[in-house]
C-alpha cells in the first residue's frame, strides 16, 4: 500500500514533502498501547457491568449496557484494520498480537483480512477488483437494503467463508494468492479449533457469560459499524484518486477515538503509511483537497442510503 494519490490524469494531489511524510509516518508503541488499552479497558469494564447487572436484576436491565458494549466490540474492527497496516505500533510483534486478538473477537480471520484489505487499497472503487465491492451486498429491495445496513449478513458471510475454508481446505477468492491459501486454511482451522471448546464449555457449565458480554453485543454492534463502513466510499467517484473515491466524515471526538481516527478516511487512503494518531494533523494539511465530506454519521447515513436507493431504482 503505497502513498500514492494519483488522479485518473496522473496528477498527484497535495503531495507531502519527504521530510513531512517521514514525520507523520512515525509509529509509536506508546500511542498504540494507549489506544489499545483504552479500548480494551472499556470493553472489560462494560463486560463486568453487564454480568453484574444481568446476574442481579435480569438480562433486560443489562440491554442498554449491551448496546454500548456492542459499539465497543464491533469497532475492534478498527484495531484489526490499523494493525493490518502495521501502523498501530512500531513493534511488528505488538501489531500482530493486537491484530490477532481483535480479529478473533470479531470473527474476522486476521491474515485473510490483511490480504483482502491490500486489494481494497490497490483497487478502491473498482467494481471488478475491489473486494469490498465484490462481496458487498447488492440489495434488490428496500427490505434487503435495511438488512444490509444491519451488518448481520456481512458477519454471516465471513463466518460461512471461514467455515468453508476450514472444512474444505479450499480457497478460491481472487484476492488470496496461491502461495497464501494454505495459510488462510490453517488460520480458519485454528479459529474453529479455539471457538469450539469455548462454546462447548459454556454449554457444559450452563453459562451465558459469553452470550451476554460478547456474542449478543457483537451482533448489536453491527448496526453501528455497517453504516459507518458504508460512509467510507459509498457514492464516491470511481477513480484512482483517494481524494475523489473516498469520504472523510467530520464527527465528534468520542466517535473518532473509538474508530481509531478512521473517519479521516480520505487521509488514510491517500497516505496509508501514516498511523491513526497522525491523521488529524494530516487532515489539517489536505482538508482543502477533500471532495466528499460527511457531516456526522446520521446525515451521512441518510446520504448513503439515498445513493443505494437511486442505484436500486436505476437497475
């Protein structure tokens, strides 16, 4: 993933000097640890509260906490994403440790995602080559569109793919090169081998702990994550320029923190070597070049929904 922001006419938009690019690209174990520990700390705190409230007062009283937990757990996707770029930490080992753990929690095999995401950056908004568009839900009705925005189909799809890799030993998706397919199969089998005893032990001890603090919140969290992900590219141009094929959404500090600053998505696609903590500073430099600018996620979700509706009517 190179730092290239080339338009269709070969024009480099808002280049950074080599010195400034090096400065912004500096990775930090401290910043990565602060972000990771903060995110995981909130998940552990919320999980403890869910278990305490549900045990004492019943599950229904814990539902608001599960919603908050869902937001936090689902957005571990951002930890997976940042560590896939190896920019969360200076240490490669820390990137891998946090990446593998976060990916396991959200049911998204890490090595598979790294290769998927590599092609997404190489072929952003190319319908024939961008994996996000290839596997993306193509709704044929308003009902299907609403289901797509729930994110549940996407989770089911990736779990089904993982099980397929584990059971059949075959990988046929085009973004996984031949020499990596054995790795993807081994990874899928390792995930299944770890999930199975966890769920078996839960049944053996008749414990609903994993259900209420992890599984149900993860499903709830997709209702927040999927509209966020649709905001990144939906309705943007199909060009090679990150300043035209990607959207930056201007939102509040809490949302940016939970999302590891990825609302600055144009900036990330233009310069993927720059870590999450430097994206606000990069935004100050390139802000004037950004074409698609979301104004909060509620408004942007209305815009992406309207785009899908127009696309649906045009078929």
